[in-house]
C-alpha cells in the first residue's frame, strides 16, 4: 500500500530534505511544497495547483531523479533484447496438441 494519503495525495514533513528522501526512496514523482506553518508537504504529480493556498512549490521530483526508468521508455531495453527473427521462432519438429473440455 502506498504511503500517500489517497484523499489528499500528500504527506507532511518537517524538512524539505526529509520529503525529498521519502519520495526518492519510494520512486514517487511529485512536488515539495513549503507551507505557512514552516513545514513541508510532498504531493503527487496529480496535485491540483492552488489546493493549498499557503503553499509555495520549492522542488519538483521527476522521473529522471528516480531510480526507475521513465514510464515512456521502460520497455525499450526489454523489447529490443527479446525480439527474435522469424528463423529463430521456427522449429524443425512438429508437435501435436489436443484441446479438451474440462471435466464437469
């Protein structure tokens, strides 16, 4: 289960560094906001700007800062390494396969 508060998509912290470490350790993208009370709030990428009127964005954690590959290219290496030519996919021997209905 994620540690984000699903109703607010946020989590409070005492410092900007604590918020940043939390997000990076868990591969959470989003923003860190400075609040009027002197604390910080980490928010997920879907945070609606202006939801916290007192907040000032101080840092953005994007996917390039995280250990996980970017969503748009996370399959590139896997796909190019696993693609085989038509010759490799063919086999020299045939196998007979029968499909039956499960018992009732």
